């Protein structure tokens, strides 16, 4: 069955360092991979989308890589700040229709300490 | 900035009762979704909706669930006979190449 794993339930790093979060998947061939931020009690907020034919995408301090051979995506936040503390979700979209069933990982809770 | 809105923010109901959760998607979006998130668990896809019909649905979305777009702005999720295990946050989302989620409705079934 399809499975998504995000590394460690929680990640604690020092402010200013680069946070790296991992998303691995099995038995799946997504056309798109998305990353979201979720704060407690709130809905997910879209951050980045990367397509299967893209290796890397950047947006300000965020960088996402996508390796379809390894079935893995890495999500980096450079120059991390306490305000980056949140749960980060990866989500897979098969892309076979415009309103496909998207599967979410369980998330990694990131804490940035000052 | 346009946003997805949901009402109510919190709904408490007795087991077996019907509930209707309401959403107003972003006005020029064409694709709409419902998700649920049980406390401490992952966000789970329920259903997607396009052109006034269901596009995809998950195994969770059984006969107890239905969706409707009764007018040009609202998008509703109805649960016909609620069960204890339906207690969760329910998120609506709309899409124009990226998904915009609403703030959610917390459903508590007693």
C-alpha cells in the first residue's frame, strides 16, 4: 500500500542553522510533491510544489529537492528563525486529474530555539 | 487577500445527529476539497469536487457523507448520522494550482 514517511516526529535546531526535513514514499509515483506548514489548531498553508521532472525548487529561504529514483524529497529552511517553528507536512499528488486525491504525511514538528 | 472561510468554527453534536459544515471557497477557484484531521493524526483526504460533481473520494467518504455546492459561493459537507469517530477537524480547501485551506471546523460528537 502507499506509504509516506517524514523523518522524526520532532526536530530541534538552533536559530540561524539550516533545518532539513525528509519525506520518503513507497508504492507511489506522484506527479507533484507539495510542502505545507501547519500551526497548532490551524489549517495547512501551502509553501512549495515541485514536479516530478524538477530536481530542485527555491522560494526565499526555502529549498525543496525531489529525487524520484530514491522516492524522496528534502525540505530545507536556511537561516532558520524561531518564527519558523511549526509542523511541516509533505503531500503527494498523483496528478492524474485536476482534483486528484492528495496524500499527506504525518508531519515533522520543527522547533527553532533562539 | 482572499481566503477560504468555514463555519461554524466548532460544532458539538450528539451521536446519530446530522451535521452540515459550511465553506466559502475563494471566488474564482474551480476545485474544492474536504479533508479531516483527527487530533494528533495526519490530514486525510475526503473528497474533491469540480464542475458540480465529485471528482475523487476516499474510502472514508462513505454513504454517510455528501457534498453540495448549493449556490455560487457555498460548499457544504453533510454527515448524515454522526459517529463518535467522526470527531475531528474538518478542513475545506480550494485550488488554483495551489491549495488554500480554510481555518477548519472542529466537530465533536458526544
